[in-house]
C-alpha cells in the first residue's frame, strides 16, 4: 500500500506509474546513471506540462526561486531545465548575507502572487531555519521542506506531499536497499527527516549521526550505504568506509555526487548528479501545477451547518444573534469552495470575495436565481429579509441544496430611524447582527467619501474658473514637474473627447487651451448632490459658499442619503472593475452653458467598493457581482436568493427592467412575501404606525378584512406575471394570525395565479419553518420561464414612464411638471433617451399618495422632476413630493441603541 502511494508521489504528473522493477522515480536501476535519469525525468515532465497546457491554453506555470548567494551556476541550471520543460522562472537574487527576515519578506510577497504556482529556495545552509521554510505556503512548496509537507510525507499522504528534490535524487541513485544498512551523516532538518523516511520505506535499516559523533568509525565500517549531507571533515579518513560501500553526497544547493569505493568504479560526475536534483525540482513543479489546476476547478461544498435550538417564547433578535457562535469566515470560505487568495478577511466573521473567482469559475454553470419581493408593506416592513434568510436556511440545512442569500448592506438612515436593521429577524437572521447593521466593511462610508469628493470638485472648479485666466488655469492644471510638463491619463482622455489629438502640452493653441481648461459649468444645472448616511431632514435644502474665501460664489444645494448616490447604484449594477470605471466616468454632474453634459471624467474619477441602494429612491437591489459570484459557487443545482426592496411594484420592477438588463441574468422564481397584518391594512384596517401598539383589528381574527385586503396581493401577483416568471407566495406568519386567516390568504393567492402559496414560520423556527417554502421554490424553478421586459428601451422617456405608471401602479395617466418636461427634453437631446426608468416613489402605496391602500385606480401620477444617472444607466423620475433625504421621526430608533461599557456590546439593535 505504501509502495503504491510512494510511486504516485514521485512519478511525473500525468503519465502512468512506472512498471514493476523500475526505480521510485521511474527509472530502472543502473540504466545509464544520473545523467540518463535526469534526461528521462525532464522529458516526462515536459510531456506532462505540454498536456496540461493543451487542456488549459492560458496556463503559464511560474516557478519563483529565491537565491541568497553569489553562485550563479545553480541559477543558470535552473533556467536551462525550466526552459526545456516549458516552465517560466522568476529569480529573486538577494545579496549574500541577507537576513532571515529579508528572506521571509520576499517569500510572503510571492505567497500572495496569484501568478506564481511554485516557490523554491536556494540559500546558504545557515538560512534554512524553521521560520524560513514554514513561511512558504504549503501549496507552493515545490521543495517539500515545510513542516506541513513533511508531515504529509511521513503519514504517506501521497496526494498532497512532495518529496524534496535532493532526497528524490538520492533515492534515484540507489539500487535495491532491502536489508541493507544506510548511514546518513551530517544531514539534519527537513531533508534529513524526509530522507530517512524514504529509505525506511524502501526496506533499509537506517542510522543517523553527525561527523563529530562517537563511534562514527564503527558506524561507517558497518554501513552498506553512506549518504553525506555536509562536507566531510579532513580528520575523518576515507579508510573508515569499508570497500564496496556506496557513498552519495548532497547538500541544500541541490548538487550531489556519487562515489564507489573498492570493487566498483562507476563514478558519476558532480554536475550530472546535481542536474538530476534540479530535474526532480522541475518534476515537482509540474506536479504542483497540476494540483493548482485542480484547485481552480469548482469544488463540491463541504458545509457543516451550525445547530439551531429555537426557544419559546422567541427571544429578541440581538439575544438570538449573541447566543449563536458564528463560524470563522475563513473556515466557511473553505467549506463552500473559495480559495484562500480569493477572500479578504475583515475580523473573524466578515470577508470580501475577490473578482478573480468569476474568471476561475467562468465555465461553471449558474445555479437557479430566485427573487424575493413583497406586497405593498406597512411602515413596519413585512419580513422580506427574514423570508430570504429562512428560505436559504431551509434549502441548505434541511434539503441539502447549496444556496446563497444576496442582501443589500443596511443604511444607517433606517437603522437609527424607524425601520431598524436589515439583518432579518428571529431565528432567520444574519449574524452577528451588530456587525452587519453597523458599518459592515465600511463600503457605504467609502461611497460617501467618493460622492462628496466629486461634489467638492464641481464647486471648486467653478470657483477657479471664475477667478483665473486661461493661462493661469492651464499652468496649474498641467504644471511643470522636475522640468517636465505632461498630461495625466485623465487629461489625455478629455483632450480626445474634445477632438484635440495632441499629447505635448506645449503644442496646444490658445483656443485649444481655452476649451481644455474651461468646463463652463452652469451652476443652475448641477444635479450632483452631497450625501450622508443619516436621516437629516434639515439638509434637504442648504446654501453653500457663504465663507468669504469663496468670493461670492453662493448657490442652493441639498444633501441626499448616501444610498441614493449614483455611485451606489453603479456599484450594484457593475459587472467588472473596467465596467465600473467606465460607468463612474459617464456620470453626468451638470450641463455647461451651451447645454452640453459635464461628466465625472471631465473632473477626475472617484473609485471605491460595495452595495445597498434603497428601492424607493434608487433601484433597490444587491450587487450584480454578488449575484454572479454566488451563482457560480452554488453549482448548477444550487440556488441564489436575492431580495428586492419594498413591494413588487417598486423593487421587483426595477430588478427586472434595470438590474436584469445590466447583468444578463434571468430569474427562475419570484417569492412574494405577504403578511396578514399588511393585508388587513389594505382591506380597510386602521393606520399602522411605527412605535405605536397595533389596534385590535390586527391582533384578532377578521376574515373580511383579510379577504378585502387580498386585492393588493392579487395585484402584485399580476405585476409579477407581466414579466413571465413563476411566483410563489410566502405568507410570513405572526403569532396573532389565526389558522383560518392563513388558509384564506393561501387559497386566494393560488386562485390568483400563484404557483403555490405557503405559510412560513422561519422567524420562530429557523430554516425548519421554511422547508415547505423551499420545496415549493425548488418545484417552481423547474417550470418553464418566459421572462420578458416590460418595455423597449427605444421608446421615448415619457412613454416608458407611462407604461410603468399604468401597467404596474394602475394609474390612469401621468402628468409631468414643466421642470420634469424640460429635463426630459434635455436628456433626450443629449442622447440619453434610450435608458431604462427608475421611478422614485413612495413604497407605502401603489399610487403616489401613501394613505391610499389596497389597489388605487383612476389616479393621475404626477412627475415633479426627472433626473439622470447616466453612469448607472437609468433615468429616474421623482413622483409627487418624493424626497431623496429621509427625515427622523419624533422617536427614532437610536433612543434604544446604547453601548454597554462592561460587556463592550451594542444594545438596542433590532
């Protein structure tokens, strides 16, 4: 068993193991010596690598070698063999006398280089310490000297170990060792341990000692084979070695020498044997490359779900979150098939996933794509996030189906305002909820900084253009640095857009300089606002520029909430870094005095990372990249469940008409979340107010209210059917709901065209309470989908707005204010008419009036203003009095949020 394993460990990467009677590295003993063995091993490695390259055309396997001595012969030999095999080699030549810390620093850099598959060390003997050897990532350790690799070798783990090249070369030179005594002299550390392990497996009795050891003469005299790992001292005579003994000398520099004493006279040269060891290194590198290729393939999940023990009555969300110990994020990443270099860890429980995963898994079929939407909600929310989490809990933990939830990052506006956090709730929530709801990885703050940098650049540019001549502006924009004047890449791009095909700043004419330096922004047309991630109603209208230093440049402006920033929308819709860069550059911030658009490219491009746009004032969906990554990771039979904000009339409509156009992804199923509470409100129940106790109509059975309110559910089902996607209704059950009310809702939903309607108890029971929903979603996903968009992009802007208003909201018609009509005409003239529509409308009614519940009809939808997010790729009309900066209520959530100085934990989140 061990011999077979050893053969697999030492044989070339792809050809079959050598036939019986051949040596461990595939050569019949005595068959041409070390030089012949080196040629054979090199040829096998070359064939194996050629096969790998044919199967993987873009493969360029790279071996990095760190050298810290002045002997360049080894470097040249490595290059020669690597070239013959087909490997790329990077040589890092450090000065002789480099410290261990300097060596380790270079190793750590190469560990993180995704283009390097193997790492080897050529160092002086004194630098081969445990610290240095174990700094090499085990998966890149082609010399097999780390403790992890040695442990695998000792255990006989042939699939994951590599024999050190020097050891393999020694073994290749030795013939039948069965019953022979082998003495290893002056060889310690990883190489010495690996050598003894290999000798014992070949049947030899091994002894080990140093040159100064007592009884060295006796041991040398009785040995059949002597393997020397360091230079023989002069005071140890050759006569101590009995005639006929085979002596092999090797060292860390991979040079070995074989001598035969007495009766044998077959002597191999030093260089030939050294070449054998280097050939073994190349063989190891080819094997490492094969492993690397295998590591890039889709991996079957090995996810071990955390145990859940629901309590009754159900504790608070924060208590539930803290009672469960989250799995370390690096462990979770490994279980779902992420590579170590594909995650960027933030603390113990959070990590970002690198976009390189999409390239690695580009040939992996996508899983099923599920959207969770909802009916028109109460101000309290109806639990879409909770349903999303409960559904994936049921799919993964109870049905053993790979699944991901893709959610938006919570804004601090609602977290500290009315609605609270967005982590789900009860036993169906994201943990730890404090980290999820408060800052996460800081992406919203990065968006805020990038947005406000651009806003500052706009006002500063207007000020500088108003107070400087063309020449002064040009000298400051294109300064002389170290005697040289040159355009930046951004400035060259602006010149090209202006039709000025020059690269030398000294060749521009006065007219060209004037065109280049002056954006001539019309302050009255500025649409780019500053943002902050806080509900602050007093920032809805402000005046900027009142300080004396701004020289009288005063204008009215406003703040929006950060998640309404176009940068957030771009981040959520982008498909790659290049796509994001292009979209950011296209953002229109104002018009110039000729009516032409001024873009972010004209000022410079801010860059940052991740997503959480609102649905009432933005497109309300998580990022395209998150969905695409998740769809690859779950595998063909897995599910990715994402959520659209607010009701289906808002978040879902934008998901289909905006997000799906950007991503090219087609949804498999829509899960429509409803509650008895919201349906009673739509049936004529009293107002639901955040922070106030629910009226008895909502806590007692009332079938008539439920039946009357189901009109809203029916309308939302009809809206879903406009897009040709199967819909499953998930009734989020509260403890005050009666069985009769639950049955009535499910019955009406099915009669109204839902594929199925299922009551869910995930809030109180976790995934077990959503198993029936998961089963219904799995069945619905196998139905034929006839997905289609609601409108053609070629239609005029006003017509697209009318289609959404009439077909989705149920309006009789639309009415544009003079300001809105003027903006539509401007955007059409500027060539932006072929963009999708992103309506900014209240989420509390199908109409523009929050107090109108159920299914309002016969209303005229007023469009007060129309704005454009050109970089994000949509036009967004503002409906009625819709504001892009929410305000705080009389009693905000932050009254209950506090920090416990003893436990250092946040209190009061929900």
